């Protein structure tokens, strides 16, 4: 019987940050799209803007955040939230 080792917490946290950032920017751009803030952009353009901004934000956060093993305080609480509430897909 072959048992696979569990994923490292940092990899699962990176995935969760990506999903959280993309969902946040999708909500923001979804709210801005019907407002007519930039009338030259249609709904599809807002989707791509949200996607790109979400990926960029997740990349920046994942590059500057401390590793799971060396963190304490608010980062540790944030990581625990991500690990419990937003697990990566199987």
C-alpha cells in the first residue's frame, strides 16, 4: 500500500491565496463593470482585468509572505484560516 505524503502547508497556502485574490478582484471588477466607470470596457474585458490583477496580487503576496514554519501572530492566524477554510482541490 502506497501512502502519499501530505502536501506541504506552504504549497496549500499559496494555492489558497491565489483563489482568494482572484475571487476578491472578480467581486471588485464585477461591481465596477455596471457602474460605467470606464465605458470603453465591456464585461469580458472586466473579467480579464480581474483575472490578471488577481494573479498579480497573489504572486506578490506569495513572494513577500513568510514561510508557514517561521511565522507567528497575525500571519499564523491567516495561514490557519486558509488551511481550514480554503483547502486546494483534490
